C-alpha cells in the first residue's frame, strides 16, 4: 500500500533526494533550449545520460505553485522538447499537478509517481490510451483524509540504478506519442486494449494491495523492465508458425496461437504470499487451455516457502527466477 506524502517538509526532502539521484545518474551537463507548444525556455541547464534529459526549477509566482520536473529525449540540434512534466506541489494533495511522492507502507521506500496525464496537443494523446498502450500498472495511493488517487510509479527517489526506471517511463511516453502520430493507437487491437484497461481499472482499483521488501536495488519500480527482458528472451527462443507474443493488463506476457494462449507468464517483484497467491490466480484464470505452459517469474534473492512450491507443482506452474543489477535484468 502507498501513502501520499503531503507534509511540506517531507515533500521538500523527497524532492531534494530525487534531484540528487537524477543528477548523479544523469551526469552529463548540457545547455539547450527547451521547447513546448506555444513556448520556449532558452539556454536551460540540463542533466542527461546522453540520451534522455532532466531539468528542475521552482515555479512559485503562479496561482498553482509547484516544483517543475521536466523530462525528455535528446535529439540532434540546439533544442529539446518536453516528453513529460512530473511537477510536484509544495504541500498537500493537489490533483491539478501531475506528480507526487508516496511512501510504501511496508518498506518505507519513497517513490515518484505520475498521474499518467500526458500532453502534447495531438488528438489521441490521453491517459487511458497511454496506460493501455504501454501496459503500465496503476497503483492506489491513500491520502491522510482516507481518500485515494491512482498513480503510475515512475522511480524510487533513492536506490541503486533508480534512474533506469525513470528512463523506461519517459521512453514509454515517447514511444506512445510516436504511435499516436503514426495512427497505431487507432487500430481495433489498440482500442480493445484501452477498453480492457478501463474495465480492469473500474473493477480492481482500490482493492489491490502489496508489500515490498527493503533492498538496495528497488524491484517494484522495475517490474516493466523485467517483463521487457522476458519478452526479448522468449523472442530469442523462437516462435512456431502462427504464434505471437502478447501482453495485457491481466497478464504480463503470453504466447498465443490464434486467439488461445499456449504459454502464460506472470512477473512478481517479491515472494510474499500475497504476490504468489495473486500470480497463481492470474495464471489459472487467464491461461484456460489445459496444456497451456504456465510460468511464475520471481526474484532470485528471495526464498519461496515449501507449501508455495508445492502449490506451484500441484497447479502445473513452472518457476523462472530473475536477478536485477544496477544496469539490467538477468533471467536465471
């Protein structure tokens, strides 16, 4: 469960830690003009990793004061364009500002979150389409008054390799906007995924809970990176005729033949009982064929209880382990 950080001093400390992390991992300093629809900030001092950039500054003299956190991709030329603004209110809950910090109730780790609202002015650039296209997971975040909001987890504010998660998030937005421009989000398949996301969100938001172990490398924020590596690994193994890799909000990865799943994979970021129960349920419900190969993908640095191992065997679910480093994913 994630708890919204609303105290002014806590937000200030979290923002300072976020900036320190990003400036350490985005170690290249550049001066570029930042452009957006209808405006430009000349000669801005950016921090980059050579491919993506980050910039931050106070924005206090306005009716909606906030700390600006802008991200984008580096291209040739003197200017850069904003891919996403993950700005932070100075205090309290402010849903008109897209960014916020939240603390994981079990681990105490603090994360940068984004509402999922993406701009750019183009028709079709909207939250539901973005989340469905990118296969990202929304999390319920609880405010101190008991209310809740949804958010997309961008990165931990402090962890080894933390900026990798931020890069993956910005990359997902850049890819989505390119897909909108090219009309790929208007296909029947893309629209069905968007509809499925809305249905899934309406059904499950507010009831999903989880726990995370404290680790030097944060696993929760890098779930998408593991799924991507798993997909690439499965592609390298080769696909039979009429087989294709599929993903959805209901299952992390699958291999289908026609309309039926013949392989199903679900990635979890811990071996906590709640995660294993959920994984077994997902693989059982969504892999309907008796002969479907079901695989639960779990971190290698956590042990699995004996009764849970027995449950996987009873349900004919294979076990695949993975390990994260600061720079990547290793499937074992």
